[in-house]
């Protein structure tokens, strides 16, 4: 197979190395940024790639612009596309699937969710004969590294983030990781593959920007730790729910066992039961290994991971399936003045000027709305779903 | 697709139910045992299946005879085969692959290893572009249920086994589970898929028949528990190693987190890193869900999980890659008289007339040979690999 690659950064270079050492693949062109051409196999001109005789183009540029323009032009020109770019697929996955179908070409994106973990391709296969009740997990290595470091090594948020950056886990601008947006994009991809729905607004998202050392102190007293989890599934109504939020989990739960920058992707099939996949969620070779599995799948004749039914939809986080008890930390003065609006089940303790409590079961939407309302009035608040399993 | 099913037991009935509720599949015949035909879709005659117009036959009979005769005749008659029968595939997988290739038909067997867990198909894909350094895990739900019950609920081996039988996890004759043979067969399948080698003799295998409540008591004092693990991989020489044995693992290892009858299948890819898959390793619907994924793969055009290079080979458990420290329990009198032949690194304690110790690093083969030799002289011995990670 003749292959060209868009991008020669962390992932692109890994793909290039792996393809070179695999027989059966000929690399045509590697697109690099202006001024970064340092070898004859590189080109700074996208037109060179567009006009070469490659059958397959692997996009590892990141970002939406010009990745969308380049990938859609390649598909229109009769080249298949494999992408590791979650921002691109979350924004334009349905468009690219439609262009690919129109041109009879492949469009796969395993590496855009879960790094080396084959969650998307497995969901893709399983959903055709099983009912996927829900799917999600720990899908961002940077935030997991920070939370695990705060928990097991007693680090502050700032120190843990600085270390994650130094180790190359966190981007220079880690906002998308910390805010939960990166996890949300992966949930979008999972939802598209498992449910034919891209939940692109009205979702509930809470990252780890509000977690503190004190939260881990109290969590530990409860025999728990904290993880950032994304999830989507089908409510009884048949509508989709999708959200991202911190979770307070028992030390013997599968979530707590996920250390460092490892990812845990799970789904529950009506027939298969709970399936869990753990592995490297990012990094040069793990991500490149997922891209090469897709290359093999294209060689085997697979064309799409999305069905033609895939559409934009609106998640419904206010259903019975989305009722959770929450662990909350709230500054003592807000707690005292707003006690009437907070569905407290049990106060755990008062510590460092904050009250820690467990709420009654409320929907995800109700909790996120309440948090937004309290913060609008200046409250200092952290909340995490209290997992019961 | 037109499908017939051989067998209507635990798995066969699950497959029948799932296929009936999936559009796109027409069930032709279901072969049942003599005297068990209770509905018109059933037949007691294999010839009826052989002569029907099914494209695909799903074998869920178990056992080797007549399963091998029936599946090879179906392939010769131009029908594809999906099997959940690990004994059959371990004994005749290479034969069936050859017959299938000769006739241009498919032969898949995902459900024969790991139940619902898609370990074989993922290895099948990953090995084509990555180097699989080793593969294996906790692959038998019955023994894991027994070990977990002894550990967490303080049950005796006999009571835990009786409960596993009552819950339908253990067979009426659980010898193949307890002895490690069932795990070994799954390792054989993994090795065939990942390495093109069926290790069919000279392997080292130790089950859980010698584990006692006392072993768990001492393991707990060391902050550990005990699991039964199978593993295969490539030694530096390029030769395959393969074995099954109990493992003493720290409470925060992934193995210890595997509870009840859950399975954990893992592999380490040179590029992907460590990949772990957890899920139901047995049971009607989990196993049927794996068969239905294979049905979908056949519909997509997949023909084989084994390459034509797959051959019988001999594992090599005496290599550097197979050096382990072992946790051993030995009756005090044998320990005293045989001390010269046992590579003791450290004595842990003496308890209930037995000595507990950790050995120096020795190869798997050396430890299994030593155990056989000591038992030949009447020693009461339990041993488990001491995991360092």
C-alpha cells in the first residue's frame, strides 16, 4: 500500500518509523510545517501529497484548520484517510464519513480515542450484534497522572501538573485536558461509534480545575480516591446521555487501580457484560500502534467506523439513569447561606474552612446546574460523583 | 447469512437466542443430542446440517470427538466454521485452518479463549504491525472464583469449589480447570494466533490443586494474594516459552484486582505497550457475544485467525526470560532433608508443620522439575511465582 503522512510530530514520526520497518508499505510523502523540511522524504507543500499516488493518507497534524481541509481534499481525490485527531473527528467526523462514503474510500480514527486501546474498533464490531448499555472511562492520561500524583504522592495540583508537563504527558497549554474537554471529545467519538449520535451541545462537563489536596485528604479518610471519568449511554427514553465529571471511587474499584497516565475504557454490553480495556492512552508508539492497526484494517477492506445514520444529537443528562450521589466540598459560608438549595444527605466533616458532604441522588444535569449557580455567587466548590460499585 | 448451529447447551442456546433477535441471519438447523429434539428447528442428524444450505456452521458441542469430524466435514462441504471449543482448537486448530484455507472458507474461534474478551482477534490484528513480546493472564473463571473466595471470604478449597459448581461456573468434572489444563489450552490458542506456534508438549503446567488456606494466610501477611496465570512469549533465542502456574501477587497488582469469575487477558506490544482486557470469561451470553462478533467478522470477509505458517512447536521454559523467584510451602521434614537441593533465598516462616520460603531466581522449568522431584519423594508442596511488578 502506498501511504503519505500529514505531520511529523510526536505521533506522525512514530507512524513513519513503524511503517518504514513494516513490509508491504511504501511511504510517498510526509508533510511538515514550513521551514521544517530536513530530509528528502519530507515536503512543505500539501499539493505534493494531494497529487502523489498514495492510496492512504494518515493525518497526525492535530487541530481542525487546515486538517479538515486537507483530509476532505484527500478523500475527494480518492485517497483513504486515517486520523489520530480527536478535535477534528469531534468537529467534522460526520462530514468526513459522508465524503468518504461518497468517494468509496475509508475513514478510520482508532487512535483518536484511548491511544493504544482498541476501544472504538471493538465497539464498532460489538454494537452490530449486542446492545451497548453504556461506554466511557478514564480517557485522559494527563489528568489521571495529576490525580494519581496528588493521591499517592501527596503533591499539589500545581506541582503535579508541572511534572506532567516535564514528562511530556501534558501539552504546553493543558487547558483542554484539565477542563475535561479532551475527555469529552473522546466520549463524543465513542458515542458516534456506539450510538450513531454526536452529542455536540448541552452536555455536562466538569474537569479537575477545582480539585485540591484537601479533597484527597477527605477522600482518603473515606477509603476513596478521585478520578476523572467520561460516560455516555442510553436512557430509558432511548435518548443519549453524555457527561464528564470527577468521580470519588473506593480504593478497590477498577478506576482507583488506574495509575499514572494509563487509560481505562469500558463498555457494558447487554450480552457480553462489562468489558474493560486498559493501556497507554497517549505517547508516540502507543498511538502509532493504533494507527497501524487501522492501516491493517484498511488493507483488509474496512471502510468506515461510523454508520451513515450517524447524526448530531443532544444529550439528556436529566434522566433516571443519570441520578447520582455526589461528594461535595463547599466553603463554609456559602454552605451555611445556601443550605436550602443543596440536597444534602449527610455532612462528612468541616475542614480548612470548607464543609464536605454527600448529596441525595440527583441527576447529573441538576448537580452541574447547581454548581454553576453556586459559583455564579462566588462559591468555592468541588464535586465528584460518588460511585457505589 | 444462513447459519446452522451444532449444540444447544449453555453456549449453543445463547447463540441461537442472539441470532434469532438479530436481523440479517436465518437459522437453518440446530443439532441436538439423540433424544433431545423438542422443537421443529432441532435435528438429531448431523447429515441434515451437512446437507442444508447454510453458509456458516457454529460449533458449540465441546469435546474433540465428534466435533473435529463434524467441523472438518462442514468445511469440506463449503461451509465456514466458528467454534467456541478450546479443546478442539488446541488439538486440531492447525488441521481445521488448513482445511478451511483449501476450501476458501472461514475458520474463527474467538469464544474459545477469554469468553467475551476479544483477546484473540485483537492479537490477530496487532501482531501484523507490532511485535508481541508476551501474552497471557488469568484465563480460567472457575479457578479464579475459588482463589478469590479462599482469599477474601476465608473459604476452604473444597467449599469454594462446591460453591463454584452450584453457581454453574465449574463443570461437574472440574479437573481440567483445577489442573490448569483449561488455562493451558487458552495459552495454546493465544500462542498460535500471536506467534504461529502451537506449544503442544514439554510445557510446564501447575494448577491450583495444591493450594491451601494456610497459603493464603501467609500470602496475606506478605500483603499478597494468589492467582492462576498462563503466559507465553518469545525468549531471546527467538524460541517460544509457555507455561501455567500460580502467582503470588501484591494486593495492588492488576491480577489481585481480578475478582470472582472475571478473566484478565494481557499482552505487551513493543509499540503499544502493555494492553489489558477484562471481562466475563465464560457464561451463556458473554460467550455467545464473542461468537456473534465472529459471525460479523465472517460477514465482513475475515477468513482466518491463524496464518498458514502456524505449526506445532516446543516451548522453551528454561530461558533467561523465564527466570522467576518462587514462593514455596514445603512440609518441614522434606524441607530439612532436601534443603541442599532447594535454592532458598529467604525463609519466611514455619507454620502448621510447613516451611514457607522465597527461592532465588530459577527458570520455570527448573522450578517445575524440582517440584516433580520433591513430590516423587512424597513431599507436600505448593509453589507460586512471586511477581515483582
